């Protein structure tokens, strides 16, 4: 694998990662609702979910989703349903964006697993890794799978840092939004609509 391919991969990956997706939106939501500590727990969950997606792509599980219409349909409906669920929870959220006690904070394991499921239940992410990573490796090499895993890990590490920056920025905005109840309500509704939009996008997605 040529070093120029790695530089190109990093450049393209950065552009993709700064474009907000379900993982980023969830991290930002937690950062604005509960602060940086909660947001970082969500980041960890999303990063582990991305790792599962990379492993699925490199081990050939993504090929199953690509080849089997039934498998793809089942996974995408699970993913869409979960995004709908998260969106509805945002609509129903009445919490104020103020400093909460430890009893009021969402449990760390819930933050982690929601971040994990938001990532891992999206079949398009698996297929994305299957189609994106091989473009930067030597497919004729006996180490092609290892190269794919390496690039996948680089992508995950970059994603972790990008989401962490979003988490910090979200906390900065949190205290400004907390001063206005109407903005808080709009934020909850907008976030819910975004997640439901992502859910619809997954539900109506097609295999490529």
C-alpha cells in the first residue's frame, strides 16, 4: 500500500467525517442536553459501532448484505426503526439544558449502547466501508485484508477525534441555548426530525 494512498485516504475521510451523520447528531444532542462527559460516552459507543462495521466489511459480512435482499431488508428496517425511536425520544424530551445532578444524567451504559446501535444498525455504513476502503488498498496483495483493517482503524480514530470536537462545541452551545426555553424546544424538535429523516433515508435505501 503506497504512502500516497494513505494521505489521500486521510484527506477524503476527513471530508466525509466532518459531514454530520446519525452518530454526530446523537453526540451533539447529548453534548447540548447533558454536557461533555455524556457526549464522550456516546462517542465511545459510536466508535465501537464503527469498529464493528469495519470488521463486518473486512470479514466479508458486508457481502452478505449486498447479496441477500432479505438480510439487507432486515438490517435496514432494524436500523430505521431504531433511528425512529431515537427521534421520537427527542420529540418527547422535556428536559432543560441545565447542569444536572448525577441522578438526572443518562446512565453511561445507555449513552454507550445508543451510540453503538446508532452506528451498527445502519447497513449502508457496512456497504460504504465495503466499497470505500478497497479503493485505497492493493487488492492483489496477500495483505489486502490487513490493509483494509488498517485503513478502517485510521477512519475510526479520525472519527473519534472529529466527534470529540463536536462534543466540545456542543457543550459550548449548551449554556447559550439553556437561556432560552423556546430555542430548547426548537432544538428538541429539530433533532427529532433529523433522526426520523435519517430513519426514512435508511428505510428507503437500496443496495448498490
